[in-house]
């Protein structure tokens, strides 16, 4: 089994776990792995009046909190702009960018709301 395959599989498992967490918090999941020419968004959900864009990360510990770099943030924002163009009924929602970070070493997670602008 290749390293890339294993990494992708861990990411998929983490995303499915993140969806379970969000659903338990009464979020409505709109899309999982939304892809377009601009990039990919792991999860797009709704939380009351917020359209929540969720990036899921799986790391050994929490010290890698700056795991979503500026380049990736910009790609996520471009992808969101495309999503809103294709789904104009969500344009009235406030947008929030969250990160769900799984610390595999500790078997725990952190849901960082409004993690970046």
C-alpha cells in the first residue's frame, strides 16, 4: 500500500467522522468533497444563518494548528465563489470558515469555528 493511498484513506475517514460530528451538532450537510476547476472544499454545511465551509485535517497532534496555509485558504475561497455562483440561493447566508482537526496521537478532535477569514 502506497503512502499516498494511505494518506488519502485517512483523509476520507476523517472527513466522514467530521460529517458525523457536524450532524450531531445539528448542522445540515450540503456537500461533501465539492470540486470544481478552482479547487475542492471538504464539507459545505449550514448552521442556522451560516454557510459553513469546513476544512478537515488529520495530524499527529494539535501543534500543527496553522495547517491551512494562505495559498490553500485562497483556493478554498475561489472554490466557494464558484459554489455560490452555481447556488445563488446561498448568497444571502453569512459565510464562516471552520477547521476540524483530528489529533490522531490523542484520538481527539478540535472544531475551530471561524478559523480564518
